[in-house]
């Protein structure tokens, strides 16, 4: 046994048990999702697709991948799925390679407005392969302004429009995005990485039938293993998309152990208990937001429709990084984040982003959100007092100790 790694895993288990996990892209996968990840499926090479592998010995691997594909299609009500993308970013890059030529124009959401690096940020390889233009949320409301996006699309004439975000607390209107894309002759890709669990439970409108292609991760609100997924309806796109994933260049041998865990995740997401869970995720986010507002925290767009909150800290006199670090000392894990039209830089942004998927997986409900908001407020009021932050940390550990940890306890 490698005791060094074993000890580190034990320490991380303790951390995940004790601290409040409020990063909106994180969750606790079940034991049944985690189990296949450490199975012998990890040993196998299976480049290619079902029945057309470049390696022998893939009888059962084919069956695993087939189950994952069939369940993904059923869960999201669409005709085609590729479960091989190793994560959200490779899934997105594969779609760009499938639909575009180098130099084509992508129109996507600005990072500061809530977009994702893989949508063409200047620091991403995507920006060297393609021509990127960004749309923003409205400066007044913090919400997407579809008329403005249409005007910009008419002017820019992109080949691909991306609808989807990592830090947008409101419903995304995929139908409006598809009207815009149609009007300018662009493909529409919906990236539902953050909201996949809500879409699967019909608590956020589905991107189907509006988007040409849908990408997602499986490890955020969907509560599966770390991984990516591509979904679409039109058979004419199948060959291009599959070829872009393999052998197109982003990856080669698929991770069969993860396919099995994805299949388990899709199965779990079809159960009635999952919808009960995602409903509570949304209720908890609303309550947490309302409580934070009573402690005079300002929320971008004044609230939330989904699982996350973006807090504008400019009235608190300190940046997001300082506050995220103080909260960390108090056992409260969030991430610092830009806010729309952030007057500061990505390294010293004016906001924090938090969400309820992980704490809801532990069984927390409305009254617990009131407590969490109280802890956050207490920590922010004692930003530079390490003794006080350590005291809050003790209270947090005491609080979390009464909740089970999926994957460890259940
Ligand atoms: C998280 C996220 C991704 C990327 O996922 P990784 O698995 O981290 O590569 C892509 N798009 C959006 C909108 C995301 O939130």
C-alpha cells in the first residue's frame, strides 16, 4: 500500500466532511458512481467506437459504452450521444473542430459576464484557432439581453454561437438563442455543464430541440464522475462530431471506467429522488441568496433561478480573493470570481461565486442555508481576525458533523 497517497486521501476525506463545500461546480458523487472508477475497466484500451475498435477484447467495454449512450439519450431526450469526452473542455473543443474551420467566428459569453475559458478566452487555445467575439449581460440588470445579442450577431455574423455559462444565476432562453442563430445562419451550441442536473430534472428549460449540439460535464449538478458528454439530434452531424472526438486530436483511448460511472450517474438522475434533490438545490440557493441579502450582500441580477449565486462585494470594501481566503480559514469553501463589468482584474476580482449542489447532497435544507449565511456574514465581519475565523471554523465543523457524506457514509 502507498501510505503517502493513502494518508492524503484520508485527509481530503476529512476536509470534504468537515468544511462547507459551496463551490457551485462541485458535488458529492454516490458510492455507486465512485465504484466503477476504481474498477478493472480502467485497464482497457478501446480506441474507436462500439463494434469498430482498434483493439481486441472489447466485448464488455462495448456493452458499457452502449449503456451509457442509451441512458444519456433517454435522460436528455435526444437522438445521439458521445460519452467519450474526457471532460467539458475537450467536449467543447471537439465540437468546434467538428463544426468549424480554423479562423471561423465564435460568439460566446464574456468570462466576466459568466462565460467559460473554453468558450474562447484569450488564454485558451480556442482563441488561437478561431476568431472570438464576446457578448455580455446587461450592465444594468446583470441579465442576458437577447435583443442586444441579436444586434451584435447580425453585425458579427459568427459561424457558431455558444449559449451557456459558469457563473450565470438566471435561466438561459435557448429558444431565443436559436432564433438568433437561425437569423444569422450560425450553429447553436448549448453548454449546460453547470445546469445539466437541473435540465435532466426539467427544472431548467431543455436546450433541445433548439440547439444543434449540446455539451456538458457530468460532475457538476449531474452528480456523476468527472467527465464530458456531447448530445445532438441531427444524424447529419454524427460523423463529424464522432470523428472530432476520436481520432480528431483532443484525445485517443477513452476512459472506460468513467463510461461506466457515467452510466450509473444517468441511471441515478432518472430516479424520482434525483428530482427531489435538484428541487431542493434550487430552493436552497434562493434561501441562501435571500439570507445573504439580509446581511447586506449584493447579488448580481438580484437573485437566482438556479443553483448558484454571484455576490458583488464592492460594498464590502474588499475583493473576492481576500474574502474567499478568509472564508477558507473559517471552513467555508467558495471561489473568487469576476462580476459583470468588473472594475478590477481576474486576479483580484470583485465577487465570489457560491452554490448549493454539494451541501444539498449532504441533506441540508432551508434552515441550514440560514445558518450558512450567518457563518459567511460572521466571517466577512471578522476578515482579518484569525482567532475569530478559527472559532467560526469550529462551529462549522460542529454543524457539518451531523450531515452524512455521500460516497463515504451512504
Ligand atoms: C465547468 C465548465 C466547463 C469545463 O469543464 P471541465 O470538465 O473543467 O473541462 C465547460 N463549460 C462550462 C460552461 C463549465 O461550467
